[in-house]
C-alpha cells in the first residue's frame, strides 16, 4: 500500500531535509510546495497574506493529482508544511482519496538552533525563500501543533 508522508514543524526545523530522507526509498516521490510555488508564483509571495492567497489554489490543483499517484501504488512525500489544522485536513483528504496509508512526521527544534540554521540557509542562497526574524515570528504565530484528536499516525523527531 502506498503511503503519504507529511512533515510538520516550524520554519528551519529541518522539514525539507527530513522529507528528502523519507523520499530516498524505492517507489516514492517527493513533492515540494516551496519549489512549486516559487515557479508558479515567482515574485508574488512577499508576505504571509500572499502565501495565504496562493497556497489554497496550489492545494486545490494538486489534491486529485496526488491522490491518483497514491492510488497507482506510488508513495508520496509532501515537503509541504502540515502546520495548521486546515492544511492537515486537506492532506487527510488526499490520502483517503488515494486509499493510502499515512505518516505525519513532527519535528521540534529550539529557537536558537532554528535561527542559526536560518542564518546558514539564507547565506547559502540555495533555498527558494529568504526568511528574516520578523517572518519567522509571524509564521510561528500561525503554527498549530497536531493533537491526538486529529487521528494521525504521528512520528516524532525531537
């Protein structure tokens, strides 16, 4: 049975690194939200409001496609932050429509280490988006930790 692997964690916790590791197995593909958004909406995402405007369109466009990949027996790793109840609800609809199993990987890293990682990432210039302290704090305020009531198979990374 195919599996939908999801990642949850604040900015700079290593979600993309973990997603790449999870995708490094036979019969599994990686789908990156940042990569898709940076190509579909170049220069359009400058604020959290811009992100909130375009991300639902991308979810709508990708949901049926991802479910069909799962139904074909191919596992999918979503390098796509499962950081709110709304997004996790969408992800649930994908693996349910794809008749697939699922794992929600939750990553926790302290703030000092996250800031250090962001400095390195921003200096390297290889990531699609540069994040400053203000943006980090803004996105942190919107983060919703997954709870048992959501019913996901959780895999914790501390």
